[in-house]
């Protein structure tokens, strides 16, 4: 029979289901989508928010951890140690910023020094290269550390990345290889088939946009991973408890520290660190506070005091004059048991195909080092699917590469002049602090994953992140978005939904 568009059912219907549906577009969902896109599968990827990377993946310390901190024998340790070396290759293939700059854990005063040996032993057990250095050597390498530094643990394989850039790059590569990404699409429940003699089988999901049929669902819902697995009746006692971490961002023109400096870890986190970002700012934080509200990313007065005091202990010369922004992120911490349950913050990742239902790859509790581990988690998901009998043939024409768009401030004078000659919009500076041009903004609005809100442009171009925090660029970006999207300026939103940036025209008053 001749095949035409009318005889082939649309993908996602009962007779032609997707092969895989991924819930959640943080770094974990993005890496799963990117690595699965290599195979000849129909993949739908849904995200409830207006853009990708707005959850834990958007507000963290941006560290690619060495792997000495995780308890040996846990999935956290295994995924951290497997994920860490993948970042050089990933950054090269996907064109995002990553620096393997090394990290230090600094002991202040004699009492803390013993803890360094514990971490060194854990690093050895996990197969991570670490070296103990003296306080004197640490002060020589970073003169700004506390004069009472008694020693440090150096991990040369630790690094820093741009978590937004990495998530976007992986997501774009997935989309360019055929993954269908639907933002503003919320998972609500599963659709089931209940054979009398076999396990119940997930056959699709109900979403706000309607029902979609699929053979597999990957739960990468971060803070809401427990809600998703409970809808499948899986791990009813597993809960996610958001653990808030607050930060300061310092202006790179006012203060510069080009090292990553951790304190000796506390009981529920790796402690308040002072670190540089790939953009050259110093960031300070995070503290760790368990809270009930999964949406509460407001900073608190008490938290900010705690973070500042913690940072001063490591780097006493920090000055509040350099602060340009504050933010908080929520760690999606779960309660899966580990080999060492007495250490609270080591509660383990969940990465499994549950034995009680068919059709679910279940991820949960992906808190730190989840960013580092994300590519290794993606490979583990593929392994699990193979073990479950999926053939996974390579997709013809699959490409592992994705190229970013020109970043004006990173170009030489000559390259800048050439770009402006080709397109005059690259000659118009919209963000003066971060030197972002109209050409870059327009390119993002029409990119494979279009940026259609102010925050989406900010995440992709870094505009609005400097000393004026968007005061100069904001009205101009609203105008550009309105023009390019063919919308009224009053329709342009900060982050989707009702977050419109203008309420009415002044002359309408
Ligand atoms: C303060 C802090 C510091 C950290 N520092 C580091 C670090 O330095 N290094 C490191 O390796 N890790 C770090 N982490 C951990 C790391 O950020 C997380 O492990 C990682 O980002 C988790 O990614 P994710 O994709 O699982 O979750 P998320 O990024 O939260 O993504 C989950 C997505 O699922 C979507 N979603 C949820 N429910 C639904 C639904 N019903 N329908 C559709 N979509 C849905 C959400 O909107 C969200 O976009 C830190 C975390 C925090 C908060």
C-alpha cells in the first residue's frame, strides 16, 4: 500500500506511540535527550516551564566535582567519577564553556586539618587523584586565603562549567537530531494498560496539552521526581525535600579569585565555598536549609549572613562593595538509603527501572553532584534500556556536534568588524555591562530552541547579569522580542505565564 501522510498515524497516538518520553528539561533530562538522540527512536521531551533549565540546573555552584566527597559504594560516587572525565569531550563536541581548573578544600586552623585526610582517603577509594598540600603552599598558590590555613586538599580534575550553556547545548544537539521538545507542557498522570497476567504497563502520559502515547517514560523531574514516581505507584516512601542554597555574585571588576575554594565539608553539604565562574565573577555560597516549599527560591537575611560569614572564614579580604546579585537554588534531595545512612547528605541517587511496573526509567534524588554526573546518568539510562531489551540502532545521520552562535565579546577586533559588516545588528550594544549585541539577541530568538522570554535571552547571552542587573538592557530587549516575535511589548514576559514585563502603555492612562 502506498504510504502517505494520511495513512501514517501521527507519532504519540495509541497506534504509533513515541518510543521514549522524557519528563523534565534540566541538565539531567537534557543529557538523557542528547545521548538517546543517537538512536533511531521517536522521542518526546516535555518541560512544564516556558524554557529549559529553570530548576536546580539553573542555580548551583557550577562545579564539575572531582568525586572525593561522595561516599564510596554509592551511585553518587559512581556517577560522579564516571561523569567528571566526560566533560572535556562534551564541551568540545557541544561548544560550551568548561575549565578543568582544579579545586581546593582548605582547612582553617589545626582542628580542621584531620578532615582533609578523611577526604583524601575517600578520594583514593573512589579512584580520584587528590594531593594534600601544606598551609604555606596553599597560601602561596592563593594569597587571598585565610592566614590561618593549615593545609589543603588539591583535586586537579575538578572544574567549572556554564550549567545553562551546557544544558542548552545538549538540548539543541538533541533537537537537531530529531528529539521533539515541548515547553509549557506539564506531566499530570500516566496512562495504563493492565494485562491480567503481567505487570501494569505505562502506555502514555496525560499532560496539560492532552494525552500522549509512549512505550517508555524517563522521570527526570528534579524537585518533582517523587510526585511522578508516586503516580506510577513506585517508591511510595521516597520524598524529595528541597534544600535551599543561597549565593552572592561579585562583580569581576571589583574582586577576582581564580580558584575554587571549599571549606572542610559540613554534615549536610559540601559547605560554603568561594569560587570563580566561567564568566569571571566570583560566587559565594551555598548554605543548606531544608524547606517545605518547592518554589521558594527567595534569599533570606539569616541565610545571607550565614553565607557571608562562611566565606569570610576562607577569604577574609572579601568586600561587600563587590556584590552585584543574590540568588538561591533548591537541591532536589531524596531519601534513598546509601551504604552509609549515618551521613545525611549522602542519601543516594535513584537510577532504576522499577520492578513493579513496565515502561518507566526512574531517576530521583539527583542533588549534587547531579550536574557533574548528568552525562554518566544518561549513559546509565541507555544501559538500563538495553538491559530491558531495547535494540537501540544508531540513527542514520546522527551528529554528536552542535555549534554555538557568535559571542561578540569573545571575538577579536577583526572578527567583530567582519561580523558587523555582515550584519549591522552586531554593532548595536544592548547590554553595556556584559557587552551583548542586538545581533546575538536576535540569533537566540531564532535559534533551534527559540528564546522567547527575557530570562531565556538572559540565560543564553548573559545580558543583564552585570553591575546594572538589566536596568539598561531590559526595555530594549522587550522591544526586540516584540518585533521579532510579532507581539505587542505588553505580551512579552520575563519567564512565561503571567510574568509580563509591562502592564499598559503610559498613554492609555
Ligand atoms: C545550591 C545548589 C548547588 C549545587 N551545586 C552543584 C555543583 O556545583 N556541582 C554539581 O555537580 N551539582 C550541583 N548541584 C546539583 C545539580 O544542580 C542538580 O543535581 C541538577 O541540576 C539536577 O538536574 P535535574 O535535571 O535533575 O533537575 P532540574 O534542573 O530541577 O530539572 C527538572 C525539570 O523538570 C521539570 N518538571 C518537574 N515536574 C514536571 C512536570 N510535572 N512536567 C514537566 N516538567 C516537569 C522542572 O520544571 C525542571 O525544569 C547543586 C544544586 C543546588 C541547588
